[in-house]
């Protein structure tokens, strides 16, 4: 099988896996509550009706900064051969800068601060992601994917926690987020002590080898990258416009209703991802769950496109949200299988991270081009087609693995 190890001599300790999953969740806590709740609230309080424009410009600049910084610090941690110092430095700098956001007074100042914060944040996130590739063998990557599914759920939960009435003032919430991130990321750096994985560190430079295995992994990496990008475009579109779509179906649908559905889908997907991830390890079928979940994403979008009432709309979104959450968590861990060379693992994962940032640049234009003229139905049909293509790409990868 070209994308999996046939011989595993050592398993990584459960202690490290659990602490790593906690740290990955800390990475989500670092940006989810801030970008989805605290920053929009602050911008609205300062700029009122102009807040949307300011936030759009900020999001665009921040996405570009995050993309470039993730590649840069992934590459830097490859070159130094030690991830921990980069993670520590990024953790300290990004956590220290976050509370300073309360003193922003102009749009330009906000954009500059967000760009710097994104650079520091990705100084932490890029080496942290690559560290999993250094330490988690293929036989445990399904379990890792299941554990990584906690990250978005805990990111959303942290937003609900810090905004509890009476718990903290707006400025104090920034300190709370920074404290939670340090509390979640630092333990793996101090107590993790991962076992060394010889099979993951066998690093003959890819430029100096003609091994066909490298070419196979490059092809697999391209298919994995493309599939995630296609699904992430759908995910980004729904994340931004879900409430507007629900209200187009049922005008009285509220923000709390959307949040409740979103939380329920995330919670259910965590349990399912853990079960499916462990199955994929035992069955040695790492790609098959990705094929199936991408296909179910397409099905959910088709149901949403045909929804004429609220019940069908909610059903379609539950199908979509459940499958996409499973897909994204398992994809994050199984991607580590197909990277062509350990010596460039951090850099290559930085390019994979573009699948998370590029959709936020594509999605607004795609939505604005389709929805005003053809409605949400046309958008969902297009997104379903993209998800179906992702499923086909992954199916060819799964079949290639079976034949090897």
C-alpha cells in the first residue's frame, strides 16, 4: 500500500496523543472565539455600520498573512530540526499580543495588529501540526484524527464560556482566551515527551532520490490537497452564510437556533470521528472514510438545495455538517501519510494549510456571483459537485492503495 506503513515497530504513547490533542484544541481556541465573536463585537462597537467593511478587509489581510506565515515557520522548523522552540515562541508572542487588541482605534491599526498576530499564531500552529507527522505512526493516525475532532468543538465551546453573562468584561475576555490557550498548549511541551519514531524520520532528501515511492506520494498528496480544498470551499460558504440561508427558508429563524444546531452537529461528529478513526486504524483503510464522508457531504448539499421547508433544510444541514466535520478531522491526520519527505514535512503542511485559508478568499466572490441571481439552490448544487469530485479523487487514491 503506497500510502501506509506495512511494518510498525513502535506505537506512540497515549499520554502524548492526548496532550497533543489538547494542544491542537488550544490552537483552535486561540482564534475561533476571537475571530467569530470578540473581534466582530469590538468592531461593531467602534465602527458601527462600517464594521462589516473593516472586518472584510481585516479577514483578507489576515488570511494572506496566515498562509505565508504557516509555510515560512513550517519550513523554518524543518531546517532547525526542532519544533518545540518555535511552538513556545509563537505561543508566548501570540498570547501576549491578543489582549492588546482592546486598544485598537483605527481600521489600519486593526489590520496591522491582526497581520502581526496571525504571523505569531502560525509560528505556533505550523510546527505544532508538523510535530504530529514527526511523532504519530500511521497505525495511530485514525485515532489522532478522532482526537483532533475535539478542536473545533472546544473552540466553539470556549466562545460560549468566555461570553457567559457576568463572567468578564469585553477587554477581560481577551485575557481569558490567552490564558486558556497557554493552559492547553503548554502541557504537551512540558510533559509530552514523545517516543522517537525511526520510521517517520528516515529522511533521504527527496531531491536526491529517484525512489518511485516518492512519486507515488506526490500524486497522493496532490489528490489529498485538492479534495480538502473542494470540501473546504463548501464548509467556508456554509460557515459564513448559514444563518442567512436558514432565514431565507424560515424568516423567523434565530441566531440561537443556528448555534444550537451547529453545536449539536459538532458534538455528535466528535464521537463518530473517534469511532471511525479507530476503525480505520484496525482495518488499515485510512482513505475509505474520507471517500464516504465526502460523498455524504455532497448528498447533504443536494438535500439543502431541494429544501422547501425548515425541517428539510435542517435535515440537509445536519447531514452536511456531520459528514464535513468527520472529513476535515480525519483528513488532517491522514494527510501526514502522503507527505513525500520528512525533511520538508513542515513546509509541505504549510502548503496544505492553504486549503484552509484560500476558501475564505474564494467563497465571498463565489456566493455573490451565484446567490443574488440564481439563489442558494444553485450555490448548493455547485458545492455538491465540488464535494463529489473530492469523493472521486479520494476513491482513486483508496483503490490505488488496495492494489499495492
